[in-house]
C-alpha cells in the first residue's frame, strides 16, 4: 500500500533518533525526543489552496527539519509515517560535505 498526499501535504519518515547524548549517556525510549529531521517519502501536487497558489518546494528524498509537534502520525504496512503541510517544514537539510576531488593522472610524454 502507498500513501499519495493531496494538495500541499507531504509524507515524511522520521530519521532514527539519537540513542546517546554527545557525552555518551544512553537515553531510554521515554527520554528520547521526537526526531525533528525526516526524509520526504511523497509530495502532494500543490495547486490552488484556499484561493492561493501553492508551489511545492520539497521533493522525494529531501531531508527536512520539521516543527516538533506538527503533522498526523500514521502506520502503513508496519512502517510509521507523518503527514504534514508543507508550511510545517522549516528547512531542507543539505549535506555540506564536499565530494572528493577526482584525481586524474597527468600524462607525460618522453622524447
């Protein structure tokens, strides 16, 4: 079964929550906060909503930062998802790591 969001809705799946603190303490499930970073699984078509044109700015595969208590949680085929409005997405998380430079061997010729 798949979920197809309507209008300006976005289906997201939470990225695994941290189980340890930066100092190394292990957190119990009750102490862990709801993750605020999620991956976009499906995106609605946008369109005219409440008389305003809504353009969708996220795409499937984007990692996004969401409001802490936003969305509706659903479970489909044993997987947990959230359905949020695009306006509840605060930012797209971009990977800032630079790709490794490709090394090309310089050709030298001997005369």
